[in-house]
């Protein structure tokens, strides 16, 4: 009996010594459980800030980068509108390069009108300077200038009154714009009449012609710049995708348009630091809690440490094919990173590490 009792510890030790090699041959599947949020692979957003600036942003959620960004500023007091083409809402689908709408700036259009009036004035002045006129023409030009001055002063008073009524919200914007347009026309007419009279009384000079030609060239450049700016107000989508009505605003800006590219979706998920040794690019990721399992692959592991619920973690990005639109933006899901099969010994070591950190 005493001999048997002495052998028991030895037998136990031998058993465990024989068991240790076995643990390296037994394979067990190992997964890292986490959760995350689904995002479209690309999204384009058109926004309006509180000061009227139009912000155009293209974001790549695969790398959390912004490959395209622009901001268009407008003068203070300008009335800026975004007019989306109705067929965009009817189609729902967008192709890259499609024109989805335009921005209407009242001041920019009035500026173009004023420049064209100035150009007409300078062209007329050049013609008069080159040809010369008789005394009878000079007298007629003087009468035209006096008449234009009277009409301008009358129209100016009417416009100032209309402006006050508009600021008090008594009249509509359209009526205000018509009054302002009439005022601008009268202003141009008095400038033309005055220039006509001044040129007739001064006589033609080569220096004067050159000066007028320089002014004409400068005005044409300004008109070209305004036209280029107005052309930029036609908004085109940089990506193909679906018009999204979801807000998901991360700023205080007003969303005018959002297009998402959702044929593929990315999953942004935190992985605790102690598990990073077991996570590599290309590793399979499975989503289970959306009716059926969908598999994707890790494409990016961030370098920055984040603190989530007082725990250190790194965000990992996985990509999933989404041809049927089953995966939806902003959906929170449970996910597991599939490491594959590991030995029982490795499994026990990792489980002990999990227990220690939790």
C-alpha cells in the first residue's frame, strides 16, 4: 500500500509529461470577438456651413482619408440656393460625372450683368473715339445724358424703397430682384450716356483708344472668371452610387446631398491591444447577427491607440462585398476575426491572457 501511494505522484507527473506534447498536436479554432459599425466604402457629401460656404467632401472609409475637398465662399449678404434636379430623386442611382444640381448665387449673376453692361459701355466709347462726331451729335448726346440722369435718379429712389420693403419681408425676393435689375440697367445707361458725351466733347486721341482697349481687355477677363465660377456652380458627383437620405452629420453643417458607394462596405471595429499579435491584413472577418453569416477580410490596421470604455484598443478595418445591399450604412454588428486553427497549448496560453486582461 505504501508503495502504491508513492507511485501516484509519479504517475500523475508522467501523465502530464505525456500530455504536454499532445497539446501541440490537437488543433482548436480560434476567433477574436468584437463589434463595429458598417460604413459605405466611399461617400460624397455636399454641405452648407452656417456662414453660407458650400463644402464638397469625398471620403474613403477604407483608409479614413479625404481624397477630395473643396470649399466655395460667397459674399456676405448673398442669397445662395442649391437647386437639386428633380430626376435625381426619381432615379436614386448616380453615375460618376452626373450633374445633380446647381448653386444659384444672386450676387454672382448680378455681377456678370454689370460686367456685360460695362463692356458694352467701353465698346461704345471706343467706337465713338475712333469715328468722331459733329456738333449736332454732341448736342444730342448732351440731351441724352440729361434724360438718362433723370431716369437714373428716379429708378434709384424706387430701388432704395424696394430694398427697404424686402428687408422688412413685405415683398417677395423676385420683386426685389426685378427692381435691382431695373436699377442696374438705368445705372449702365447713364454711364454710357455720360461716356458718350465726354468722348464727343474731347475728340479722338490714340492714347484714349489704347486706354479703352485696356479696360475692355480687363473686363473680358473678369467676365471669363465669373463665367468659370458660375460653371463651377453646376455640381457633379465624383463617384457612382446611391443617393442617401441618411443624415449622419458629424458637423453642424447642413447636408445638401449625400451619395454613398455601397457595392462594398467596410466594418470599423476595435481590437484590444493584447490581441493585436494575432491580427494581420487579409485575415477573415465574419458577421453573424444580420440573418446569415457574411465573410470579409481585414484591409487596414490603424497605428493609433484609442481608449474605449477605459480599455486600450486599435481600430481595424475589414471590407465586405455587398451586391444585394444587405449590409446597410451605420448598422452596428457583432463580428469575429477568424485566426484559424491553433494548437491546444496556444489556445490555453491565449485564454489565460484573456482572463488576465478581463
